[in-house]
C-alpha cells in the first residue's frame, strides 16, 4: 500500500485464476476434536439439513442452562488449512517447515504447530520473525488460510520456492479475489471493506491492485469520509492524507471514484458491509443523477463476498441473542476478526466475556477476558449472578476447536453445585431431538 499517488499504473503480473475447491470432509488432529460437541452438531445437522433453523441448543443442567449456538467452530477453510498443514508435517519429516504467518487466528492450533517444529516467518502484525534470506529451495513454506500477497509470492519465487506448492488459502478468500479481478477488468475501482492490517485484507488488496485501482475502507465512518471525494468536495491532497496507507499506487481520486464496486474481507460483520454498500450506492446514484436501471454503469453488483461460515455464525448469534440470558461467553483467538464481530454483537445486549480457552475461567467468581475496545485482558469478579437459575449464551469463532468449547462448557457447569452431569444432559437432549 502506498501513500503517494501520481498516475494510474499497474503491475504487469497477471494473477493466477484460482479454482473453487469442491466441498469435502476433513480429517483434523484428534486433539482439536470433541466427541461431545461433534454429536451435538451432528444432531442439529440431521434435524436441519437446509440450515434454516438458527435457534440455539438448550442444555439444562438444573441451576444453570447453557444455550449453545447453532453454528460455531471450525469452518471449511480452517479445516482445510489445518488438515493440509499436518499432512505436510507428516510428509516432510526431514525438511524445515515454515508458515508465512499464523495458520489461523487460534492460539491452540498455532502453539501445537510450533511445538512440532513449524517456524513462523512473520507474526500476525507483519513483523519479520525469520529473514527471507534464511529460506532456501529445500524448505517447505505453507501459505495460511488467509492467503498471501503477490509481493510475498515474488519473494518466495526468488528464493526458489513455489508459493502454490503448499497453499492452504481458503476458497472463499479466493472467491473474493476472483470477484475483484472480474470487476477490475471492467474498469471499476475496487473498494475493499476490511481491516487494513489483517492478513486477508492485505492479500486481497495486493491481488486487486494488480488489476485495478484499489482502496481499503475500515468501516461506515470511512465510507462517509470517502463520499466527500466521490462528490469532489475535497481535494486529492486531503484524500492522500486521510486514507494514507490504504490505496494502491497511482490512485487518482478524481478519476478512480467514478466507477466502483465493493468486496469485503470474508470475516467482516455482514450488516456493516451491507450498510457500506447501500450508502455508497446511494451516493453514486445521487451524485451522478442516475436512474435505477443505470446504476450498474457506475456501481458494480458484487453481491455478498462473506463466506458461508461467517454468515451462519453471525445468523446463529442473532438466534442466541433472541433468548434471555444473564451473560455470554465467546471463545476464540483475540486476534480473530470473525470472533471479535460475534463479541461486538453480544456486547450490545448483555455482559459478554471474550476468552481464548477454559483456563480463563479462573473460578466461579473470576474470569480473565479480553476487552475488544482496550485491546487487553481484564479480570472481572462476580461474573456469575447469585440467583436460583443462571442462563448463559455460549459460542465461538470459526477458528476455535471443538475441544476448547467442550472444556469451556464443562468448566462452566462445574461452577454450579448440584448441576446435572454434562454427558447425561447431552445424551438426553440428543435422544429427545
């Protein structure tokens, strides 16, 4: 991303057209699995094969009732990446194995990979942990589920490493790249709704800017700021300062904001992306005084580029929040975007504790949880209310293992004297279902 723009120039690199992978079942390491959670998920799947029911699973343990989200945990892209990574480790016992960055945004998975000798070339913030010069053509380099940039691919190729040999990029991320590529070739500028520092957004930006002018916007606030430049109410110099580091080389706000299309980081909040799309479409329509049938000439129909798991998890969270409860527990990596958005939804309605594993549930009186706003862990006491029956909402992000969810579920129940046995309640619930 660049902070100076003079003229419209593009890379001569032609992005590889990625093929959409066929859905399949995966075999992931047993340490991430849970027989208990797996059985609950399978029972709900059998009941609701079309995935139209987003109501939670009610598990009544007597003094505490836990409402488990309809959809949560490893998605297709995560399962594909995890399975592939462990296969690569098994198949290359005599080689050095590297990951470009975290495989997924989950500490349990990344810690286990590190324990198996996998080294991370960069951290999740892009800081270099292993110098590129240390790599050789004999090394195995895994591309994580987020994908990677064309610039990183070029570096790997310069070291004699094929960037596609061990590529676990999520097919839904590739779908976004293909969508951006398609509208870019029709002379639309691509607006990426995403977090500028996120690995996936960086990768999408890189692929898109090789084809067409590209701009990242973080939220509706930045979309509103962008409108002033679409309407030519503010100068190019102001644009370069306001969107520093978020636009492609050669970006010209006078020319490049006349025809636009919006794609998104696959883990953004669906309602936020829709708000941005609706707002920018209206700005374009009014500014150019367009009839409804002519809007497509200025605003590309990109439809939704969220992944199915993000949509399902968010819809299931809305289903959770339709229930009355005392508080919510959301599990996942603290740097997980899709998990953070689930937290944001829950926080709007009730006390919510964002934890990465069961260890953060210190006791029935104390929980160590992550504050999304302050970006730090905080200790909260007396988080369980004193009442005859407590109701807890429980969910997690798309990169959280089922094993972690089972541990959290069992620990929560253990805080309530006289609570029914977890396995007995689950078995009864499944039989009833």
